[in-house]
């Protein structure tokens, strides 16, 4: 897994009109775009399918994901729920600044 490559792609997608065009075109155009980044299969599938929850669990920064969500047509409240659902479906956040060191059912740091 390359969290750096995944986040680098999301950063480019959020800022560059040409990357956005190629992503939204889908099909072979999207596949060629994603091949330009050192993504593993799980990362590529999550990006290709627009799985915000999986990307969050893989460790992607929420600031990057919150700009990806509107490109996918996901409203704010649904974006937040997608991250929660990702943890329920795929387990704790695995890497990055949101990595979970406890279970989702444990009370920590006043949460």
C-alpha cells in the first residue's frame, strides 16, 4: 500500500482540472490516469469506485477526501457518514494521522 501515492492522486484530483476530467470520464481514460500512480489494487479499486469509507480506513486525510466527495456528488452529511461506515465495514483506520490504536467500541480521550 502506498498512502503517499493515494494522497498524491487525491491532491492532484482536487486541484487539477485535467485530472478531474480524466477521472470523471471513467473507463479506459480513468484506468490510464490511475496507472500513473503507484497504487495497489485495494487503493485503485477504492478510488475507482469512489469508496470514501475505504479510502478513510486506508489512512487518507479527511481534508483531501472532503474535496473528493463533491466531485462524486456526495453531500457533506453523507460524506461524514461514509467515513463512519468505512470504519464499521472495513475496521479501524490502518495508517496516517487518523490511525486507530483502539477498537471502535472503546472510549478514549473523552470521546
